[in-house]
């Protein structure tokens, strides 16, 4: 299973766990209804749930690979069938799934993924990025699910790479400051 599929599987497991929270209760009139049992709000990073490591704007692919190696080692330590290479190929067995849940906090996310998840202005800032790219002659739009910059094809995206980095840095300049020195 690839890393992207692993992340999707982890998200699916999270959804299934939430769905498992539904239970039956019996109201005072004797009827039975399904309810969602909740213990309150989810714990935050400050309450002990660790945040995933962030690959900063100035980090390179070797930094991402270093984080993935730590994640892969955790999987192996937990008994997952994760293969022997530097990038884990997850097994579909229960032990591998349990290891993925236990180690998921070690899998890195890019600073843009963190922004998409946490910044309420993310889509607006993407639109600023797209306008900057259009001003530099690139055909780009904002859309999709998840919301992202959309190019007509890979060739267009590859040609826009350097400009995209510059435009993101301009549009997200205030956000980038918080990733410096992490």
C-alpha cells in the first residue's frame, strides 16, 4: 500500500471509529433511537495529541524522506508488514492496521497541507496565488476536492513550478513566518 493510500486508509479508519461511536439508548418512553456517544471535544495538540511533523517551505525532499523513515521505523517496531525499503508498503493485516493507527502522528505533512487543514483563509490565499500565476502567464484555477491549484495538464504544472513557489511565498507570507525554525 502506498503512503498516499495509507493516509487514505488512516482517514477511513478514523471515520469508521467515529461511526462506531453510535450506540443505542432507550429514552424514558421506551422507544429505541440511535445516538452518537460523545466524550466531549477531541483533544488538541496541547492536550497531548501530537501534531504531525511539518515539512517547512525551505525543506527539501531529503527532509520529507527523513520523516518518512521515522514513520516507517515506527511501523516496523509495531510489527507492521511495512517492507524493508525506506518508504513503507503497508500490509492489509490487522497488526499492520493497528501499527498505522499508532504511528500516524509521525507521518509528515507539508506546510501547505497544514495550511489547508488549519487556515480559514486558505482558499482565499490560493486564489491570490492563482492570480499571481495568471499574471505570470500560466493557465490555472482554484477548485477540486480537496481545493487546490488546478492546471490543464502535468506539463503546464511543471512549467509553472518555480513561479508557483514564488507566488505561494507571496500569498502565504504571513503563514510562512510561523514555520521558520520549526
